[in-house]
């Protein structure tokens, strides 16, 4: 998710989360924010793993060629 989209989602979600906080339901809003950032972090990790895989494959190929 792009930074602009993330900020937009947080701004839109701010009012309902604050409403929950006012009615002594802050734990629910905290849980929703935690889930949101967990999903975002998992997506970032998947992207990083995809970027690193071709490098690992190239290193393995080089090692195999050196052994032959």
C-alpha cells in the first residue's frame, strides 16, 4: 500500500476509532490499528523477500558454476 493510501485510510478511520475511545472502548480501536499495521508489515516483508530471492538464486548459480 502506498504511503498516500495508508495516510488516507488512517485519516478516514480516525473518527470511528476516536468515537470508540470516547465510549471507553479504546481497546477495540487499538486492536484494529494493530491488525492494520500487522497486515501492512507482512506485505512489506513479502515484498522484501521477493526482492532478495533473485539475488540468492544468482549466488547459488555462481557457486554451482564455480564447483564445476
